[in-house]
C-alpha cells in the first residue's frame, strides 16, 4: 500500500489501485509505441509483457479530492511527488 500526503493535509492511501484519486501519466508517444507493439505482445507467452512495457513509461499521479492539486511522480526520485495547483483565471 502506498500513501501520499497532499499539501492541503489530505492523506491519500492506495488499497485497491482503483481509488478515484489515482491516475497514470504516460507520454502519448510512449502509449502509441505500446499499442504498436501489442500485436507482438499478444503472441508472447508471458502475459505481463504489456504491463512491463507500460510501466517503463508511466508515472503515478494523484488528484487530491479535497483541493484538486495534482501530485505527479518526480523525474528525479519516484518516491517524491511534484505538486501542481490550477492557475486562477
Ligand atoms: Zn489536497
């Protein structure tokens, strides 16, 4: 189980990987590469090939349900998260 504390004070704990605040972030180009390789992966005897390929490119993203901040896995350290707040109009 992973959990992360938002700057607003809200704790988001992952129990099932189906929480509404949990997202993946993946470059569109990487996703298209994965889709392009899907034909070969389908024939692979290892069912985790697609997941392994996807996980090479994805980042964990949390959207705090209290303050709507985005917390995105850091490029420098996957144990740290960069926090983003929507700009006011
Ligand atoms: Zn928050």
